[in-house]
């Protein structure tokens, strides 16, 4: 191993360009291991592993984009969405008589296999890529074509019998296929996120019910304020998450408006009249979504506004969830020198040097997911702005950012619920002691003794470290019975109105 600093060591570019059978980047340069076949495109010929379902266009993408080192197969929803789009296209073409029934049948069968989860490992091109998603579209075309060739009894690569572009990509362009597939993938993954977010909302609501009768000191600007119940605090968490589920649901119509039939720039060149309406109808039937055609295909092909809207709402949800996690970390801080109001489940040892230290690792990881989502919202914004004229070339980084964000957010909600929220307990004795010694409770007595008198007694209570209730009674301002009545937990928490002062 070289002793040179990591940042000064040379990069072996040849190694970056070489992939194994599955499209994974190999550590040493050289040809593919095992037998190969030769495929050609407008740039020349390339060797491809003989049993690979992907072809020359995917091979070039593997050479050109060793960036994220993550193939599109890491997002199964995107792979299935691509297959749904191709299936809708071949059904529309068959309906219009622009493809032979024999070819349409095997293309459909190949698409259905992919939708069913097969051949996903063949989607090998990197998620981050130049070309507005062309490499992703071609990877799908090649996998479907070669599987269809197998079903016809031909060898992979024998495109004279069924072609990735002429047949699988008929009446399509990357510029309508790719954004449509990304929208479908996002809508699909969003469904799982909304389900998990609602489960988390329910977990907080359950804790709110469990903690309903536990009084605590509320805080504003990190200073003691007035009493509330711990249940109210947790019900507040549940309410904000419920609102986020509703806001996320509002993005679905934006994801359901697609530009299929636009082909290259929105004019529908190479597509038969009636194809656009037919492919959208079939796509709605295949996905079960309320897919509709954009009213202006020229505009829709160049605009990434739906992705910006989705990203913004997702960021809102992530940041609000992060705020909740901040509160959980504060409320559980200690256990001796912090707030210590609640206990989070102990998930792992918290220190390699301090014995028995346990950290709030679950809220912390959710915080970090929120930071990442906030950061990639900027990426999505810049990518949407950078599109020029009739196309946005930067949708791959938008797709990568949003699909990753939804995946991370879904998993964050899951681990927060299972590994944290359901196991939270209250330190009831500590909470009671803090309420008993809090001068904030005197706020409830202002209607009876006035603000100025309350402020004076609050200062005395702090100075002498005495309960304000005792000082109010000693000053002859209220009877003990009246003080106890107004400082009862249900009245302090606003669950029962105060009597008239």
C-alpha cells in the first residue's frame, strides 16, 4: 500500500472503466471474465458478457459513469416503473397496429417478469448519468429485448429478430419514458412512506393516551413556561405527523400527470396519432394510478416543477420529524444532569470510554436523514433550474435524490417507531417534583390576584425556593381551597376551564 496521503494518490482510470458480469466496477483493469458477444452502435462495437441481458448502450454507460457506484437496480420501484411504461407502450402500439402481435406478446411477457421482480440485477447502469436518463432507458430496452428474444427462441443480441429501439422503444423517447417512470416510482414509494409515517403517528398518539394524566412543565425558548401534560406533548407530535401525511398525499396528482406520447420534445414525432391517449390509458390500467396526460406536452417535457413540489413537501415532513427528534433528545437528556423527563429505550452502548453511557442513537439517525433530505432539496432545485429549452437534462440526479430520500425517510420512520417511540417511558416522580417547584403555575392564578402581584410572588418563590401556592395563601390573596382548585392538574393543563376570577 502506498504511503502517500490518500488525497494525493493517483486514480486508476482504467480500473474505473472495467465491470464484471453484473455491471459492478472491478478493482483491476481488463476484459470481462468469461465468454462475450459483440454488439454495435453508431460509435462502433463493444464486447458484452455473452449471458448479459443488457447490451452495448448499457456497456458504454458503465464505462462513462463510474460515479455513484450504485446501479439503478438499487431502486426496484424505478425498475418496475420502467417496465410498466414499456408494457403500456407495447399495448398501445399493438392497439394501433404498429407492432406485430408476436413481438408484442414477448415484449409484454418480459415486462411482466420485470414487474414481478425478475431480472432486476440486469439493470446495471449508474443512477447518476449524463444524457437525461438515456442510459437508463436503453438499459431497460436492452433487457426487455434480450429476454423477449429468449422467449422467441433466439440468442441474446440477435436484434435482427427483435430490436431494443425499433420494437421495445417504439413510439417513445427517453424524454417521455424517463420522467414518467420516475414519477410512477416516486408515487409507489410514497405510498409506503405515507403508511409508515401514519404508523409512527399512531405510535405517538398511543403514547399521548398513555401519558394523558402526567403533568409536566411546558417550556418556551428553553425557559420554564406553564404546565401541560406529557400526553398533550406527545399528541402534538402525532398531530404534526398526521398533517404531513395529508400534505404528502397532495403531491400524488402532480406525480400522476405525465408526458407520454411527447417523444423527443413534446411534438409526438415518430408516434402514431392516438398513441398518446392510448399509452396513458394503458399505463393507468397497469399501475392503478390516476395517470393523466399533461395538457401541454412541450411544457411538460422541459418542466421539472412536479419534482420540486414533491421535494419541498418531503423536506417539510423530514424537518418537522427532525424537530420532534430534537425534543425527544432534550426530554430524555441526562439521566442525572439533564431534563430526564422521559426514558428512551437503550439500544446500544454509547461510549468506548465512559461506562454505562447510553446515547439517543435512534433520534440521532433520524436527524441525519432529515439533514440529507434538506441538502438534496437544494440539489433538486438547482437541477430543475438548470434545464435548458425543450428538455431538462438533469433529471437523473433529481431521481436519485428523491428516490433515495423517500427510501431513507421510510426506514427512518420505521426505526423511530419500533426502536424508540413504542418503548418510551415517563419519569413521573421527576415530572411531579418539577411541577411542584415551578413558579410557572402562578400564571393560572393571575385572574384572581392580578399580574403584578403574581410577578412579585414568583420572584419571592424563586428567591426563597418556596412553593408559590404557599406564598399566595400566606399573603391572604386566596384560600388554600381556592388555590388547590385552580392548580388542579386538569385546570393547569387546560382540560378544564378556570373558575371566574
